C-alpha cells in the first residue's frame, strides 16, 4: 500500500519535495490505520500539514477504502519509537449521570449518530475523519474542520462525533454549540459579569464542537474570546471540531490568526450527494419513520431534489403526511401529485447551489473547487460560467452571488459576467458549454 502511495506521489510532487518529505517516511499498516513514522518532529509536522489529506485519499484509493486513517508519529521501524505524537487522557471516571442528561448538557441530539448517517462518495472522507475523532478525541486531528453547503450533513456529523465521545467516555465533557449561540452566551456573560465563568466553562471541556463558524464574521470580541478558548484547548490536546459553509482560508470577516488555526488540523469537505446516496438517505429516513418507500418513488424524489438533504427529508415528510391524511399508499403517481408544488417551486427558481453543482459535474470538478480561492484556468472559467448562470437564472444580487462563491467580491462577479459574455461571442466552445448548461438547468 505504502509503495503505491509513494509511487503516485513521486509523480505528483517535485523531486525536492518528494525527497525531503516523503522519502524519509517509514510506514506500517495497522488494521485500518496507516502509521507513518517520521525521523523528527519537523518532518512530521510538515508532512502532516501539507500531505495528510492527499495521503488519506491515496490510502483509501489503493486499499479500496479499507485503510482511510493515518497516524503520524516520530520514530523509525528499526529503532525504538522515540515519542508518540499526541496522547491525551480523560480524568478518571467520576460517578456518571445518565446518558440522557449528559447528552442534554452537551446540547447533543441523540438522533444524529453515525448509524443514521448514510455514507456516500460525497461525504466519505468527512465521515471517516469524524469517526476517527470520535474514537480518538484530541489525538488524531486537531481541529477537525468540516465544510460544505447547506443541508449536507455537517451538523449531523458533529453531533455524531459528540455522541461517540460521550458514549465511550463516561467522564468526558463535550459541548456542542452553534457559533451564534457562543456569541450570545458570551454577551450574556459579559452583561452579568460572569465572563470568567464563561471562559472557564469552555476552556475546560474535552471536546468543543462549534458549528457554522462563518457566523463569527465581523464579531471581533467573540473572535478574540474564541481564539483564547481555541488555544487553551489545542494546547491541552482537547478536541476541537468546527464546521463552516466554506474552506477555512475563505471565511471572510475572520481574523487571520483564527483562519490559519482553523486549518491546522484536518480539513474535509462534504459535497452534494450523488443520486445513489440521495436514494439511500431517503430509504434510511423512511425506515426511521417506519414506512417503506417504493424504489421508483425514492429515485423520483432523489433525482428531482439534488442539492440539499434537508429538502430531501422535507419532501419525504410531506409524502408521509399526505399519505396518512388521505389514506392512500405512496406510489409514484401519488408522489408526483403530492410534491407538485414543491417541485414546481424548485424548478422555477434554480438555486445557486444547484448551479454550482451542475457546473461542477459538467466540467468534472468538485463543487468545493469552484468555491475555493484557486485561480488556475481550468477552475476560473467554469467558475465564471457558474457565476454568470447564477446572475441569469436567479434573483440574487451580485454581492449575494459573490458571497455564495466562497465570499468573493461583487466586482469579481461583474467581471465574470462580462468576460463570459464576450467569450460566448468569440469562442464557440464556451458558447456551447454555456448553452448546454442553460438547458440542463432549465429543462
Ligand atoms: P448542515 O449542517 O450541513 O446544513 P445537517 O447536518 O443539518 O446539514 O443535515 C440536514 C439534514 O440532512 C439532517 O436532518 C441530517 O440528518 C440529514 N443528513 C445529512 N446528511 C446525511 C446523511 N449522509 N445520511 C443521513 N442523513 C443525512
Ligand atoms: Mg448545520
């Protein structure tokens, strides 16, 4: 396995990079884990920071998914291991309150677990990383940063991590909090002169899960407070899990020192589900409600609602409610009728997410690449096309569109629309791509 990874990386990196960082590593497969031994701390930090993500991808690929975790350690196969990277231990178990109470005080939802999270290509890495964190909080990756569009399962995964940690450690202190709630709590603490208590509370947890950190944007006092909380937890090797609608470096309105810290650990994306995953999720949710969903109905709904799992669930709930109300079974005909309004509304207004997903698929890119800061031509053109389509097909303003494309400026969107307009006149290939996409999105 490692030899295959090495061979692949040799082709991808410059020989200096390869010789400096990859060649000195020794590897050993340990169950589903690839242990990488680096000769010293410096090589360890560097390779982990720069190549971990790619290495995990390669491992998963070459092992057909059976090895998808990597542990970095300092040491060598032939020598005694010198030190082991990161190991933290929880305090000895105190008499544990019951699970329900502990979950409630951690703000965790018992329904959001790994068992109820359907795995697909779009969420594989994020799920694997989250499981790893759940099993080894504080020692695997810190922080874990999950990013992706609305309704794709970020919150679900964070709760799943929290639930696993709680279940396996009777004395672990876990807190899940939406970033807006963090801000609100902090303000309340300030008003009531309880800021020290606030600090103490959050700096003494074993796992802090903060959702939607993009809402910290522009809130400087909260960022300051969170910065210190982050440092305290990071230094004592307690687990931090963060989520956002975009890549850490692209969260606008965030102090640079936070942005860079957010990228210190492992960053994973969740992309919109493919059709098979959507169908599997529908079946899973149907089973949870206690109904059986015919295959043709699942495919019909999955095909029509593609870019948001929350909406997928909404459609299912509507079907079930309608069926219970009318006493009719859920057939394809029934579904088409019951969802008519939902689908019509959806068809009329193409969403920006839908456009991004369609354009990404069309050009065989990842949606996250379209939102990233990367500027290579192979990304820039599709991105400009997607922005132009968003301007054409939705009612969103230029700043809104810019924001939806990784927090870009409205002038960037304006420039994109102009560029594409002139290219469509001069470049038949672009014109054809544009027309094709327009047809796909509006048919
Ligand atoms: P986000 O936080 O990314 O906006 P959520 O985690 O709130 O999205 O997910 C929206 C809904 O979709 C939730 O009810 C969640 O349970 C469901 N969901 C998302 N991904 C999956 C999945 N892979 N399997 C099952 N349900 C999922
Ligand atoms: Mg969420």
